[in-house]
């Protein structure tokens, strides 16, 4: 919403400065978006006097002028057709900045002739769109005087209007709010009633059948004998200042009333009407050539203004080209109607038409304005164009208002946070034109004015009181806060964070992917529950809840490879979904490694990631989450999306804690990913929680008891059947003496003729850590014998000679 300062002062009697007005507007909820003060831009410009205007020696269309500045005479080359001797002009001296372009004026040569200034047009000064010639100032303008002393440089204010403040889509509504806020006095409106001298030859009607009306009231008036010329200069200047192009007096009057009072109108050329005018629903196949020179196809969901022959305009949006006022128009018919906001908004969106009328009607206009809008338009037409007005004709009636609203004064403090007296509340509401009556029980009966369609409840009235009192005047009060317990992470949250940090320290990058995926891809990972298919997916390829995090990570790695980054390691800690119940959602730490272990290097060649890398990742995540990894068992029954023989399952008793291994080539092909990948899935919620001790919380680490004695290592090599897993030997060796043996590692595996067919040799390094004394040879022989005996018993193997 734009308006000029002088336009505002037509309705507001105030001596407040432009800055004070801007600050107050924002303070009462009418946010100022921009203030453009042309006076600041025009400060360097002065009044010049053309004392001589001759022909340019080298250009037929240019003139060589001598211009008096009041202190000197300058030579200026000008191309304006109206440049002539004796003319008073808007003169820019060297160094001035031209508002329209931002260019700084410098002396120069034009077609070989020096020019030391510039005589400006309205467009160049940012005062309008006229560029047909330079500005012609009054003959009595003093030479050398600042241009702002002789020209109306009116500041333009632009404010943002929220959808509920339809009353401020007119300058008078803005002035009313400022007056209520104490920034002046609202000027009373003059009597705008025009007495008709004859019956209108054109009648109006509402014809909507038994459907809800798209137009509640239609007021019209016939004016004959008008002369449609140019508008007065002040009116054209105001319209141009707010971005509207002056067209003719009749059209400019309707635009002026729209901005001044927030009341859209339309004027028909009465000679082009056939019969009476009506508001009705459109008809299928009906078309309209609108004022924007576009043709629209109408239907029965759109309100149209029509005569007895055809549609004349889109009600509340735009008139038709055929019946618009022209320079030849002598008789007009004024339309001032009250349209249904929802219907106007729907039609405007369907036809993609934005107009000032639609903008106001779809938010709602003053129901009483149908009558006074026609009266005001008539008064201005008679003033600018002459003519004789008929009596008003009307059909329908404005909808009834909301009635009185009960306001409890105490609720202003409770809802608005400001403690105001009843007298102050009444003062604010009456300044906004609300009618207020005090009742015996201390409450107020408040009746909003007709233009405040947004005020229907008690809290709306309270908002008005607080708004005019000033949002800046609401005291800052901290909210009461009850004592809060210290924030403590749950054991599961600690597990999740520990696994996340550990995987990141192992060189993997965390990702966050969709919880959805394509159903056909989910089927590769055991998806079979139709209850997890989305009924309204955000995308056709994200139509199922993910049964595993791996497919999203695999595709992410594939996208990286396609863009030149094949060696990536990604992980995610999140949920996967096995069924539609809460128990069916699992918290999983999953990851993939694609490509090779690193770039080529002279010392060590990179290798492809293998199942053991994925196993190491899974065990590291389990260990960080508090799992007793020394007790894990490894089985080979991994899910079908892993490569058989190159994958495994980590268990703790019967519970599956993790899957790991190389991903199946069939799965990678189904996801359209090339190359080899390994992955893992750690099921964090399957990890058993540590038991809290009597005097020690579950989060406290056990007491560190370092040993003062050196650890010892002993190596063993056992020959076992080829199908015996190395883990079986490790577990047996550890169990030989749990107090002394702290670590068992496999450091060599051999298969060949020397150990026999179907046999293999596995070498173990066993670490012994004494805690009470130094071990003797007898102690060592006893432990070594126990290790050999335990391994032979568990595996059927023998100690290799």
C-alpha cells in the first residue's frame, strides 16, 4: 500500500515529521517497508533559465542552449523538442546524481560541442514516466532557487498490510489509525451526497438463482453529459506517485477512490450497454475481452457483471474492453458493488489476474461503501467532467454486522500484558470508531465499525487496544519457570552418541537420508509388509518405509562415484522399520565402505575394502556402545543382501547384535550401483544394558587397577580341520585361565602339504598379565599346558611341532 505524505494529510491533521509518522505506523502494526523522499534526491537541482536556444552545428535534432543558473551562464546541449528560449527548467549541474539512473553528471562533449549540465525530464528526476520533453517550470520561478522550492516533491510511504487489515487499504484507514495513536486528528469527511435529478434509465439486479450470492449488493448511477478529458494535475501526480498510470478523468477517478478510501469502482460507457445491468454467475462458453487486452473463458463459478446481451466484466476483478470509458464517452454508468471475497479470490487465482480491485475485494471491503462509493464517484465526476446525475439504483443489501462484542476490561491485562484503565480502553476504541457502552456488571459492549470485518471476538478487540497503546509499551516480563532437573542422557542415548563418534573417528562420514525408499528397492532387503507402504508419498520413488538403512547409503555412495568420488565411507544412525508397530522400529548404526582403502601410494598399494573391514567397524561400534565384545560369537547366517561366504553375524548368545560383510552383487545391480561395497548394521537396542551396582551408578567406570608386572607373550600353533573357525581357538585359549590371559590374537594361518590335506595351521599369540607376582617357569608351563589342553579339547586339533 503506497501513499504520499500530502495525501495522508488530506485526512490527518498533524504536524508530525515524516520520521515520526513512519515510526508510529510500524509501532501500531502497519510496517513501513520503504519511504522515498524525492526532496533528498532533488536537493542538488536548481531552477535554470534558457536565455538562448540555437541549433547544434553538427546535429539536426540537438539544440545548443545558454542557461542562466543565477550565478553564471552555462552552455548545455539538449535533445528535448520543447527546449526553447525563455523556458524555466529543472537544471542539473556537474556533480549532481540523476535519480533515475544513479549516474553522476560530468562535463562532456556531445557531437563535438561542450555541455556543462543537463535539463531534466520528469522520468529522469523520478517524478513520473513522462519523457517526452524537459520539465517546464512556472514563469515566475526564481532563477537559481532550489528545485524543491518550486516543485511538489512529496514523500512516498509504502507499508505492508496484513490480510486482516482491509480497512487500511485506503489512505483514510491509515490516517484513522494514526489519529487513534495520538499522531494528529482525523479530519471529518465533507458531505459527499449528490441528489439525482432524474430516474436512471439503466436498472440493476442480482440474479444468482438459488445458489449462494456472489454479490450481496449492487449500487449504480447514470451520469449524462460528461466530458472525459485529462485529470487535474494534482490527481495525476498522486496516481503516478503510487505507481498508477493516469489514463483519463473517468478512469483516474475510480483509481483515486480505490486508493483513497479502499473502495474499488468501475465506470461503463452507458452508450455501449444494452438494457439493464445485473450481477450473475457466468455461463459455460461465455468469454470476456478484459481491459488488460486478454480474453478469458468464463464459467458458472465466476461472478460477472452483464447487461441483457453479454458479460461486461469480471465482478470485483476487471472490467471489459468493449464497454470501457473513452475520450468519446458522454454518458456513463457507475458500478459500486459488494462482492463475496471467497468467490473473487477463487476466480482471480483460476484466471491468474492480479488487480487492485481483486486485492481489496478478496480481503473484504466496507459493506457500507457500496452506497457512499457511488456518491463519491458521482461527486468527482461532476467536478472534473461535468454532467448531470440520476438517482441511485440498487439491488440487495449489505450483510449484517457481527453485533456487540462483550469485552471484560481485566482480559486486556491477561491477554495483552498491559494494565490499562477502563477509561483508556474506551478512549482507544472510540478513537478507532468503535461504539462502546458500559454495562452495570463492569463489562463493555463493543460494536465494531462497518469497515472492521476482522473484529468478531473479544480477543480481536483486545488486540486493537494493545496495538494502539503500542507494542513497544508492553512491559517485558519473564515467564515463570519451575525448577528444572538436570538434563541426563538415557543409556540408549549415550549408546547412540558413542557409536556415532566412534564411526566418525574411523574415517566415516555421517549422513542423514530419507526414512523412505522405493518399494522395489526395499524388496531387495526383505520388505514384505504392505502396511509400511505410504498412501501419500512425497515422491513416487519414496513410497515405502525403509526396512534397512543400507540401501539409502549404497545409493548415496553410488551417486558420489558417478560424480568422480568412488572411495567413500558413509554411516548413519537412525531407524529402520520392520512392521507398523512401535516395536517394529529399530535404532541401527549402519555404514558402507565403497571403492578402495585410499589413493595409490609408492609405499603401500591400496586394496579393496573387504568383509573384515566391515566387521571391524561393527565391533568398534558395539564396543563403544558398551557391548562385551570379547564374548561375541560369529556365525555365517547373514541376511540375503550380503554375499554368502563373505559375510557374518555377530551374536551374544541367541541375540543378533550386528550383520556385516560384502554386499551381494545382485543387490548392488538392483540399486544400479557399480563396483564392490562392504557394509554393516549394528542393532543398538539389542545390546544388553549394564547392571547398576549397589553403590555405583551404571554410568560410572570401574576402578582402574594397573599391574606393576610386565606382560608376557607366548605363541602357539595348532593344526585343526580346515572348516574349524579361528574364533573357536581364540575362545578356547581365553578360557584356559581367565585371570592371567588378557588377550589372544591370531597372527598366522597356513594351509599346505606339510599339515595335510583338509587341515590348516592357526598360530595364536597369547598375552599373560600377572597382577600379584612375577610368574615362575612352573607358572608359565602350567598356563601353557592349560591353553593347549583347552584348544585341543574344543577343536580336536593338535599342537604343531
